[in-house]
C-alpha cells in the first residue's frame, strides 16, 4: 500500500493528477500483460495519462453509483456490468430504503450504464482480463462505492493482480479498500476529504465526447506500437 498522509496540495487538473500516478507504477511500463482500466467519466483523463506514459493498453470499466433516493449524493452502493452490485450495508441499515424506490434507482442507473457502454465502446469488446495485471483508475474516491463495485467486476474475470491507483482519497476509504486489492497507490490522502473536486484547481465535468476522443487516441497508440513491433520482426 502506497500513500502519504503528509501531502496536502492541489492537483492542477486530471491530466496532471494522472502524471502523479506514473512514478509509483513504473515497474509496469511496457508490459504486454498490463491493462489500465478507467472508470468513466472523470477517471478517463487520469488513466489516459498513466497508460500513455507506461506504454500499456487502456480500457474502460463503466460503473454507476446508486444514490440514496432522498440524498443522491450519498451512495448506498454501486453497479457494474454483468449484474455486479456492491451495497453499502452500513448506509442501508442506518437509512432503510423502500424496496420500490431501491428498484427504481437500480433501473435508472442500469439504463445509464448501458447507454455509456454503447456510446464509449462503439461495438468494441472489453479486453480479456484473465491472468492480466489490472490497474483500476478514477479521479478520486470519497466513500469508494464505485471502485469497490469495479473491484468485484474485475475479480470475477480472473486477473493475476489488481492495483487501484487514485490521485486522492480519505484514509478511512483506503483502509477498507487495501484489503480488497493486491496493491493500492494514492499520493494525496487528506484527513478531511470534503469532496474529490476540492483537491483540484480545475475540475470540470468530463464529457462523453472527451471520453470517446481519448479512447480513440489510446487505441491508435496501441495499434501504432503493434505495427512498429511487427516491422522490427520482419
């Protein structure tokens, strides 16, 4: 586990936050068995910088937070593809949710998850994670519900090693999460989280178009690398 409680600074933007994650991950550079998985939308610019610097593949893992019906900013859990669901049992015990409202939230977020999968992938199948080193990246964590759903989804696909790398997260979230992954990297661990956006100088919403542009650029880079390797072997 790698994080530093002493660091208290702001990231200029998501791109710079991604660059701050590169050094702790340098031993994965250039490896054909490494896949960086971005959590859209905000995690994509961060992950793009990491994958580009390391020269490894980039893919997406779409996850949706399940917000409390009365307070959507508070997560009662999260969902990922293939029916994966993480529930915050402590939250649901403290604030029980009517079953009909619970189902309505799941339906709404499932529809949005499926929309994003279609939009971002454009028919491209997810990369095979079996026996791969998977580096999960987002732009920051608060409760960590979405990342914990992502971890469940990745574990179901039999990777060899799972790393979570995030620019900023509170210590209590990291203390729980480090038991669920093989490695955890987080350069900024404020004692008072406030919000993820608080720790960025510039934190605009990442658009669908930005996600798709970055993924096309990542695909083009990998194709170029593969072509160059084939030429060297000829």
